[in-house]
């Protein structure tokens, strides 16, 4: 899996593709405490339309200082959920819980 560069979530409409894929969100600054360490990661998601999903997250969390990136490789719609599941599974194994959007 090859992810592209990070961009502000608020600018997802300009950067995210309107196609199937997987996106990641992380805090721009600071780390979040997880049971087995710290990480900036807060979310992984599969989507049939990465742009629409990222824009929906931006709308649901206005003012959140988060960065977003998406898979660069073309993804078949049926493959995206398995890829996101693998990322969440691997994160959970490493940090002791799935990534969590801060309150």
C-alpha cells in the first residue's frame, strides 16, 4: 500500500480523489495516548468515494486540526474494506486499541 502526501482535512475537496480507496487521518500536532504507546493516527476508512468521505469527516469535525492522506494506488471498490481492516488490525496489535478520534 502506498499512501500519498498529507494535506489538511479541510482541503480534502481539493486533494482527495472521487474514487474508491482508503484514507487515513492524523493529528497535525501532538500524539494520542494508546494502551501501548502514542500515535498521531486517529482514523482509517474505506470509501467508495474518498473525496466524499473525507469531506463528510471535515464537515463532522469542523476546526479539527487533522491531516488526511489516501492510497495512491487505484483500488477496486470491493478491496478497500479489506485494506482498511488490515490497517486497523495492525494498528490495534501495535498500540493496544483501534485509532480513536479525539473528543
